[in-house]
C-alpha cells in the first residue's frame, strides 16, 4: 500500500497526516512540536519516515526533519512521490551505546560507527543544525494570513516572540563559533520533548546547556531564587536546570557512563545584567560567554569529549525511551 502526506490546519492545530492510498489514517506529526503520533501507537516503517522527513525538509521544518531518516536501509519499491510502506518497522536507534564497551580506536572506525546499520532506524545529525532553527520553525508554523494582516495593522502577532528568540540564538551562535578556538564544540536547536535546547556545548570544561533569552533594552537581575526581567520574575532558571538535568540523563543513557551537565542562561540585548547566579544557574551576557568558557576548569580529556560529541550529535540520543521517530 502506498502512502502520502497531507497538511491539516484547523482549530488551532497544525498537523501532517500520513494517509494510505485508500485514504486510511496512519497517524500524524504535530508540526507545532515535531512529535509523531502513529495510529494505534504502532511504529511507522522506514519508508514512511523518509516520506515525512522529506516533506519536513522541503517545507522549512529542518529541525524536526533531523529526527527522521533520509533513506531506507533496504529496497522498498520504486522511487516516486509516494512510497511503498512495507512491514519492517522502525524499532530503535542504530548504534546507541548501552555500556562502556570498547571505544573506536581510529578515525576510520569512528566514521564507520556513524554509518547506518541495515535494518535499524537512521539518525539525523544535529551537528548540521543552525542556531535558532527550532524557534524560526515555530514562528513559521504560527504564521497565517491573519498574522500577516495583524502585522500590517501594527499588532504584535503570536509569531513575533519566536522570531525575536531565534534572532537572539543566532547572535549567541555567532559568539559560540569562536568557542571552537578554545576546544569547544557546539550543537544548536537540540530537540527535547516539546521544545529544544538552544545550544549544547562539549569541551574541556565539561558539558553545558545554554538557554538564550533575548530582551532588548531590558534590565535583568539574577536573584537568589529566580531571574527577573524588568522587575518581573521569570522561570528561566528553572527551565535551564530542567534542560541540564534531562540532557545529563539522556547522555548518560546513550554513552553508558555518568555525564554531568551544567546549565547556563545567556542574556542578549539587555542594557544591564545584575548578578551572576540565580537558583544555581550561571547567568551571563553574550560578551561574557567566551570568557566563562576560557576560565572553566578542565574536566574532560579529548577522548571523552570525542565520545560525548559523537553521542550527542545523534538525534536518537534525545528521544525518550519507548518513543519512535
């Protein structure tokens, strides 16, 4: 049976439905969150994954597309706009580590470890993500004819905050480009549940998650229990701690070794940032980020950095146990 996809936007929903040739419902992908919802909870096949991933890439949902295979691992029929959905389900990640085990001894073996394994799911390379991709995709998914009209009339539409956030992430991404000179490697827009982690850093000073907040012209204060913007309490520190904790859990599971992750909040565009720490979270300006990376004490040797980066760049690492992309 051949499958095709249809976008559906009504009642505040934005979904990509997978249909059989006879119109049967095979489930859908929520385009606001990137989460798949196969019909009956059953896993989709590789060829359906390629179909969905191709549509997402062609329509600007590049971050979500990174979670989907780019090719099937075995012949599934003629190549065409529709694909033949076979019986071999996507069952799990290709090469997720479950123990310490032997590490690749050479660059050749590391390259081989990144190649698809026949019969298993293909992972997307998060190292290809650009800063702000997830926020920009979210803004695009919220852009309608009504929002365009609202902009013309001078209203602040619901996609504006996402575009402002994406701009802040791109600015921090430019700063982090220089971090590579200090031995740091960066992943951007790492998918995590219904949202994403703006930046994940892996380098000699350990593993860090970065939550970027863009507040042009604001005064930001790092208080004892929270971060305040223009005098209003936010949940930025709480969210940053959650992202670091979740990243530590997923990286530990995938790498087969304990991984510590520290959270950072980086403020962009503020006229002043008072205080350095809030509720255990380091608060930095964009200009202070590189200096912080420079002075961090050494925690990881190069071999461990390579191993963790290889694990972290795989989209399958960031999926929940029991979930299939």
